[in-house]
C-alpha cells in the first residue's frame, strides 16, 4: 500500500499566515483585558463559517537561567489561576499592553517587576500560538542569562495578587522531568523548558536575536 502523504524538508515546514476574508465581525463580549469576537469567515469552496474567539493583545514571557553549564536552574513563579482552580508554577510573563513598547523590552520589564531580576543577555527562545482554535494570542518566550538581582531599594513595588507569588530556582532538568511526569501544566513554562533543553543540547546555537521581527503577530510592527 502506497502512502498518500507527501514529504517535506525542514525548510518547507512553515505555517502559512493568510487570513481568510471576514464577511461579518461583531464584538459579543467586551471584557476587562480582552474581548470575544464573533466573525463570519469565507473559506471559499468550504463555504462560510462562524467562529467565536477571544481577541487577545498577545504576551511575552521570560525563562531566566542561572548556574553552570549542564546544571542550569530556572526561575519559577507560583500564581493562582482561577479558571482552572490551581496555583501553577510559571515563568515571568505579561501582556503586550503598553503602546509602542517592543516585545523584548516588555519581557525585560516583566522580569524586573515579577522576579526582581535583570538580564545581562537576552535571546529569543521560541514563539507559539497559545490556543489557535479559540484564542488569537501569539506568545513569545525569551531566554534570559547572566541574570543579577535588583537591589532592594530599586525593586518594583508589587500590589494585589502579585504580593502572593512565591518564586524559586529549580534545575532545568527537574522542570523537564516534572513536566513529563504530569506534575506541572503551565504551557509557557513547559514550552520554554523544553525549548531551552533542546537549545542547550545544541550548544545554544539555534537562538534568535531578542529583537527579531515578529511578523505573525497582528499587533506588533
């Protein structure tokens, strides 16, 4: 039996971003951070379909590493996430909600505000679409190295829920093991840890510059 599946090279494996024509768009819910849109989309021969989705501004996250080669540690933060009723272990992250702020600068700001850290080196680790079936969010994860602690008198003053967000350093290998064992579930932490593990195995040679263009993000120039 002959397979009907074609073959591609590594360079051919790329998502095609070309939004289908939208024939109707309506904001059906306006939220505090994001809205829910209902759009009718023309798929050509497949006809017209209606899709409801969360219109999201996008976000950035930072996987901060310290320690010797082969024994790197990741900075993790524990935060309560009400939709799933869990105090998840995560990495510093935040919305792209400051007009004109480049994504890599937003990442450095989040590292400072949430973890009291500054990065001597910042590289682009990985991009992903959080939930493309129902959420427009594009998320970019950066790798921060040569990190140093912010002086006590220069730290960001946290408020509200950010006051109750414990932090800890944990071995990168232990993060990967915890993910494989099903003990941690935050997608950004998992995506960042897996990507960092692969990048480390490749001698960190696959990393992109922190200010690399982000063409697939509709709201970032």
